[in-house]
């Protein structure tokens, strides 16, 4: 059954890459929320969500992105999204996330975007 | 001419861990209806949203209540009926705020209903006080 969700954390300089894997729904979104909160608590505000292995997202997962983005940007950082599978990208687009978030094709593009100093969408 | 209508039902306890079971159930219905993979994915998401709302908002912390999903399939459409006996809501109270305004206010509520309306052809909600709440969603099948 399609239930599992896991998250791996990598760093590259002061960039934190959160690699999401599996199914992000109302059951698993609290795990993602906790991970982002931990980064904020440690003043890590340059965050890149690598969604290459994220096969499902519902509004509960999208809500985590929405609820943190203002605080992260006010702290001088950003939460960018990259490497979306087409099925998941469609959900982001349905709600207009591309107007609020920087969504990049690959992890490398995401890292470059941070290196170039782009902060918001 | 005999009716081609077929009805399938699933009842699960009101815990978010059962959302995956609900998605699997809906996936089977959509596949049986001959929907494309993309349309099956949309159906799964819409029903997930409906049931997550029931579990998180209608029932709150209570995890032993019943979430009922009934799918009726005929030649032209799939109709999904999600029924609960929890706290109902008035759909007109759902925030009409734009995504930008929601983000500005650090809110994320109301996304589920927006998704349901985007993904399905019809969404109807009926609250029958002291009895039940019914969310009925219809997806017309492509010929």
C-alpha cells in the first residue's frame, strides 16, 4: 500500500537539501513539517526540497510549504522546490504554486539558484 | 436495456493512516472505469482530500469513527460519495483568499476543497444536522 514517506537531509555549504521520498499526505505531512521546523530552529533558512522521489502529494503536504515560506523569507532565506515528477508537478501547478515558489528542474539548478542569490519566485 | 451501474463501498476508521487504503480503493475504481493513469491520479487525490477533511476536521482527534466512501460507476461517470457523522461545516465559510494572501497570513486551509473543485467536474456538500454529512463528487468519463 502506498503509505511510506521518508526524508533525507544533505548539506552543501549553508544550503540544506531535504530529499523527499514517497507519499506526502495528511498522515505523513507532520514528519515534513517537523523537519522544516528543525531547520528554522537552527537558523538554516536556505532550503531546497528535492522532490525527485516524491510520488504523491496532497494539500497537507502543500500546506507545509505554504505555512513556512513567509517566515523563511523574512529570515533572509528561501524554500525552493526542484526535481518534481510530472504527476506531482501538476498538483503544484493546479494551485498556482509556481507564482509563489521557485520551482526548478534539477537539484543542480536549485543549488545554482541559491548561489546566484535569487531569493524568491 | 439493463443498467451498467455498479457500486463499490469502503468503510475505514477515521485515522489518517487509512488514507492510503482509500487511495488504493479509488485507484481500483478508476482503473476499472478505464480512466487514464493521469485521471485516476486526479480521482485519488480528490477523494484523499475529501477523506482527510473528514478525518482531521469532522472527527478531529477521534480515530475510531467511520469514514464511508461509496463509488458508483456507470457508462458516463464516476460518482463518489463520502459520508461522515462528525462535525459539519458551511462551505461558504471557506476562505476565498488567494494563494498569496493565504501565504501572507501563514494559513494553508481551504486548499483541499480548491483541489477537489479543480480535479472533479462536480462537487456538492450537504450537511444534515445531527445525522450525517455527505460530500458528493462526480467525474464524467471521457468517451
